[in-house]
DNA sequence: TCCATTTGACCTTT
DNA sequence: AAAGGTCAAATGGA
C-alpha cells in the first residue's frame, strides 16, 4: 500500500500535518477571549510536532550515512577514535548518535513516542545526573534482527526535556501502524492497536481543542 | 499465558 | 576500580 513511502516519511508527514493543524487551531485561539493556557498548550503541541519531525529527519540522516557521527554530552572525544576501532568494538559509548532533544508536552506518559516499538532492557543511575538513564532496544531485535537502540534520559537543566540518543538503524520491516493483515497475531497486532490508539487520542485532543 | 518492565547482578570499557 | 551498558530472573498487567 505504502511501499513507496518509508515509515519515517509517513510518520514525518503525520507530525508535520499535526503541527499544521495545531497551528491553525492556535490561530483561532488568538482572540483575547481565549485562555492563555490553551494557547500555551497549543504552542507546546506545535513545538513537539517540530521536535518529533526533526528527530525523524535526524534518524533518516543516520540511516543514509554508513558512519554515524558521534557526540555525547560529557565526553570531549577529541582523540583519534574515529579512525581506529571503528568497526571493531562490540559497543562503546561512541556508538550513539548525536543527542536529540524531545520536548514532552505529554509528560504524564514520560518521553514522547517516536513511532517505533521499543523494549526497555535496563536503567542506570548516571553519575552527576539527577535522573536515571533508560536503555531501549527495538522490539524486533530477535524476531527480525533489528539492531536499533536508544537511550532516554531526563535533562537535569530542564526536566521537561528528554534527551534521546539513537543507535543503529532499524532493520525491521514490519512497522506497527502500516497495514497488518488479520493473520498477524499477538505482538504485531497489539503494536498496531497501540499506535492506532495513540493516533486516536491525538485526534481526540485536536477535537477537544476545537470544541472548547 | 504471554509479553513488557523492573532491578540487581554481571560484563565491558576507561 | 569505577562508571556505563547489558543480562536475566522476578514481577505485574492484559
């Protein structure tokens, strides 16, 4: 159905479309009669859509590049690590992508979903950080050999910000909210349901803004 | 019963 | 040795 368009592009379009909708909504709420809170929330939504779209673009960029560039917050990494050991080590901290910031207007649920299905496999307290770092790998790691992973850590400076680092590229081709045949059971079907539920909630939120 | 999360132990890197 | 990263048993929810 949507074979010509990748999952990232599809999600990207959704994000941009959502951002446009929220912007239109904000325009309607520019009247002095509207509450400043509503405007603020809408503003947050718009920024979130931008952030997510940018994150997706970042991901795509790394997928194109065979050699992910590396910069982590704390490590200066000015040595020659780029030249040596590039493919040797199983993993180092330098395997992670550039930091991507994601705002969290939906702070009730924690960090925003980036559209992929992640499975949490660990959490660590990081020295000098107020918040623990969570480690995720792609849900399809073993079923499809997808090696993508990500770290999520709440920012010390701004706890509403979640710092997300990605690693690897998604090798999984079964994307949750693309078409799933009724034959598909269990995991994939459930994933699809989850994503659909999120989209539904998003639409409902839009509606609730429109109505009040 | 299946699957995701939690969390302490263990492994790797610096 | 210490900090970061991963494993895997225990736990809990649907």
